């Protein structure tokens, strides 16, 4: 396996919610030195992890931004793979509170971790807005966004409120990254870019690009990666990269493919 930078992002899946033969659903492996965090686990994250040369045993935590299936649909395959491979290290999955009980229930229904006892402790921890938590030497700050609020009205009418969605700031003593996941509008970026970032991984599908570029102008960001493009945006991705580069100059801008690595 080739030597990697001490701080590196591997884009396992940069696609949006539509099924594509060329892009996997949202999944991003962040390496902060020896710490490895998987942000979102869209299908087929486990296979792409292995193709990228990562070891499932090395994962330190999984962060799920929200419960849309293109962000969480590969989680059960990952957990089954960890179980079958007899992982020994504890693993915590951090996810919106509304997902904790259903995920546990489906794990029970599938008899995972029951027929053959697991050798590792699996924990599910609800994300709390603005409440940092450590993953080894790394600190993760979940920041709420409004991605699910427009679609949550019918659920509220049924007495449920599954509208939690999060972005993340991930940092250690040397580097600070902002990861938007999916946003409701550009105002969701405010808290994310308040402090300097070495890398901003920003979705494009749910935002007005002109408003996005205007909002990011003038912020101390060393590099921007545009991900989660819609299918039409992906077909014209060179146009969007060039437009973003002009608007955000001198900040370098990239539109990564699945499997691409970004040092930060």
C-alpha cells in the first residue's frame, strides 16, 4: 500500500442520491495521522474502502450526518463485515438520535452479533448539536443544518420529528476540516467557516452555486473540494470547477472522483 500523507481524505463515494454506475453514494475516509474516521456510509462504502487499500480493522469511528439512505445505506454491510472478520477493537457509530433505535432493531432482526458473539464492542452514540467529542487525538464538532427540515413536515404530523442533519468540523492540533454533508441552504455554512479551514468538503447538489461561491469568498480556506454534485452538474463538472475556481481565487478548487485522495 503506498505511503499516504499524515492528513489525507479518500473520497469513497462522491455521488448524490441517484444511482450511478460511475459514482458511489456519500462516503469519505479521513486520516488524521493514525486516526481514521469514516464520514457517512453510502453504498458501496465497504467495497470501496477495501479497494482503496484501507483495513476495516483500522476504522476508529463512523459518523453519519443524516439518515437519507445515500448516506447510511452501506452501514449494515460494513457492520456485518466487521462482525464476520472478527474485529477486536471497539467501534462507535455516531448518528442522529432518531436512527439509534431503528439501527439497533434491524441489527437484532438480522441476528448480527448474536449467532456468533462479536469480539468487539459496538456502540451507537447520538450526535448532539455543537457538542464536541474526541476520536483518539481528533476532535469532532457536529453542527446542525437544515437539510431535512422541509421534508420533515409530514413526519411531524405523524408525531415524529426525524429532522436532525449535521455537518462536521474535524480537527487535531495540526489540521482543521469542514465537511458539509448535505445542507438546507448556504446559511448552514456560517458556523462551519467561522474559523480557518485547511479543507472544506462542500456539497453542491442542494445549493445555489452562485450563492455558495459568494458566501465562501473571503473566508480563510486553504482548499475546497466540491462533492455530491447532481447528475447534470456531474456531466458538466469541469464547468463548475472552473466557475468555482474563478469565484474563489486564489483558493484551489477540485471536483474529486470516487477513489481520489486529497492531502490537507
